[in-house]
């Protein structure tokens, strides 16, 4: 009994660790893992369906700020902002979207001291409007 226990201890000491030293070593995930997602505002029509259907209440519809070229199909100039801290990554929003506007990624490293939201990622999908010179 004691000999077998000693064997186990020695095996444990000299074998490689089975755990990954995260975050020093990045954990591998499947390419289709549900990670950070955000709306492509070239496709979004501002219908709010994703926000209505979100079970975690993680999506807020916001006005697209002035200075962006918004497609005519989004007459109300609104878009969804995802709060990644509230999100449970069910991808309900992705599947209900009638225009397939969501860009999906397998990015899971979202911890930050600031608020983690999709606002900037979505706004970066559309061009800034040209500023016309006055006069
Ligand atoms: S993945 Fe699920 S929880 Fe996250 S924003 Fe979409 S619907 Fe809401
Ligand atoms: S469901 Fe799709 S089109 Fe509708 S607001 Fe959400 S992202 Fe935009």
C-alpha cells in the first residue's frame, strides 16, 4: 500500500502538469466557440429584435451618433450595443436577426477594468460621413 502511494507521489512530481497556465498560456477553443459578437451596421436595420429576444437583457438599442454614414434601410438610425458582462453567449441575437447582421468571433478574453461593450466595434463597421466645408 505504502509503496504504491509513493509511486503515485513520484509520478506526480516528475510528470508534466495537466493544467494550462492561463493566462500565460492561451487556452485553445473550437473555432465555432461563441465569443464576442457585434452588429455590422451596414446590414443592421435597427429593428430591435435582437434586444427584445435577448434573455439576459444584455442589448440596448442606441442612436447612431452624428457623423456616420448610416444605410437608408436603418431609418431610425439606431443600433444594438451588447454588454459583454451581462451576455450569456447563447447567440439568440445572432439567430433571430433578420438581416444576419451579427459578426461572430470565438474571442473569449473579454475581462477588462472598463465596461466591455460592442459600441466601438459596431461603429467601426460604417464609414465616417464627409464633413462638408461651410459656405
Ligand atoms: S448572445 Fe444571448 S445573452 Fe448575449 S447578447 Fe446575444 S441574445 Fe443576449
Ligand atoms: S436584429 Fe439584426 S437588424 Fe435587428 S437591430 Fe438587431 S442586429 Fe440590427
